[in-house]
C-alpha cells in the first residue's frame, strides 16, 4: 500500500514503465528512499551498539551504512546507464546498471569480511553486553523497517525489470535475517555468560558474505551472457509466424545491452517460388511491427525453402524421424537435396539442445552416426550436416 502510494505521488506517468524517464524515476525513488532510511538505521543502531557494547549491533549498523552507499550507487547507475549511444558505445550504456549492481554486491562482501575479523576479536576479548528492553524494541522496529525496504525495492524492480533494484531488495532481506540474529543475541545475553555476541557477530558477518557472493553471481550473469527471457523468445517466434508466407523460424539470437535494450536476429523460412519483392515487404513489415510491439530491435534473415516438392518433403520427414534416435538434437532446418538419381546429398542443419555440453569431436561423431542411420534407409545417399547450438533455454 505504502509502496504504491509513493510511486503514484512521486513518479509522473508511473504506468508507462517502458518510457526511459519513467524508468529512471523508479530507480531514483528506490535509491533516495534507501539512502534516507539506511542512514537513519545506521545512526540508531550505531548508538545502540555503543550503549550496549554489542559488536553484533555495531556490525549491523555499518551494514546499513554500506546499504546507503549502495543506494547512492544505484542512483548513479540509473543516471549513467541512460546516457545516449556514442562512438565508443554504439549500443548505449545500459549495462552500467548491471555494473552498479555488481559494485553494490562487492560492497556487501567487503562489509561481511571486515566484521568477521571484528567479531573474532570480540571472542578473544569479550565485553559484557548491557541488555535494555528499549534497545531490544528498537532493534525489532528496525527489522520491520528493513523488511519494508526489501519489499519496496522488489515492487520497483518488478515494475521496471531492474537487476540493480532486485539486488537492493535481496540485500535488504539479508539484513532482515542478520538483524533478527542480532536481536536474538541481545536477548540471550541476559542468561548466557560466554561471549555469544562475538559468535553471533560472526554468524551475521558470514550471512553478509554469503549475500554478497550471491549478488555477485546474479549481477555477473547478464554481463557474461545469460539465456533470454523465455516469454520474449516465445513472443518473437509466435509473432513472426503470424505473418503470411512465413512457415518456420530458427536461429534466434538475443543480445542484451541493458534492461529493455535487446537486439534480436532470427531466420524466417519462406517459400522459394514466391516473389522476392513481396516476401521482402512482408519481412520489413514484420521487423518494424514486432520491434515496436516488444520494445526490441529485430533483424530477420530470409531462408527460401522448397515447400512444394514432394521428394524434398518426404525426405525431410524421414530425417525428422531419424533424428529422434539422437536425444541431444532439438530440431533441423534449412533442408534441401542436391544430386540426381539414387546418388543424392541431404543438406541440413541440426540444432543441439542448450543444456548439452558438446565439443568438436562429439560433433564429428554425431555426423557419422546420422549418416549411418541414413544409409540404412538410402544406401547411396549422404548427409551434409551443419551443427548449430540452441542459445535459447525455455523452461
């Protein structure tokens, strides 16, 4: 409820999340709210840590301070990621948002490692913890506030599909857990005599380290190249197949240059006996309409195929049945026949499933085995095969 209230009152045209200015406003709002609330939490917890002599509370306080720095980096990331394309970066600066999320993740990791050292020193040199019910209640209230910050950033990240805000949400939820452990250590200090504060501090620090490593992995994936959104894949393929004369699609590759900044290329199978001019007009129309509809830049390559030849269609069916003996093959495309009489070459591409580890020797073995199967049906025929990888993983 509060999240929706803030969005409605501080973001103009908040419904138009595909608009760059609106998307920036979401990022700025999440960052500003994070900076303000985390600084407040730092001041409160740092004071409570000094009063109670609790290293765990102090560690949690500095974790909140690092979160405020993370929020500033998020704001800066949104600002820089929307710089226009230039000579050095012709596809824009959208991936800066991923880099800002990575910086946030490393900050979280550094805070965790530092407080492992501090907590270990507390175990070696214990200090009596001063339990106070007012301090305990304030810690509980800070947990509730952190939980809201996590949900708020998650709400914003889903609205604009932002990895940076998602990282901030995960970081805040990790703080909920660490603060809960801190509250538990403060409560147990009333009855436990050994230095539980130092041990709990290490637990908190280890959880912070784990959160940092998890965030690093999440933010590295889009930078290194992760599978595209399955919904986007399905929408591109199904939209293209709605156009006249397009009978099949393959070789879809999607390049991500930042949130909502995708360039996609795909091959469209079209009849070889239709007018090239007519087909080209349809392809041009499909590129423009699908690009506008899905918010991407789509490039379509025409693949002319023979759809009326009985011999070709029959042979293709035979090959499709044959490859069922090879579970690693996802599909075939670009099928054609070269040669006369009984001596013919079947030329086609096979697509290997995305989750299969496949090297050059495996490729040659696969070609050999397919040819063996083909000669069981047509002894004088050979298969000339090109092996493609399926870069799309649909779950």
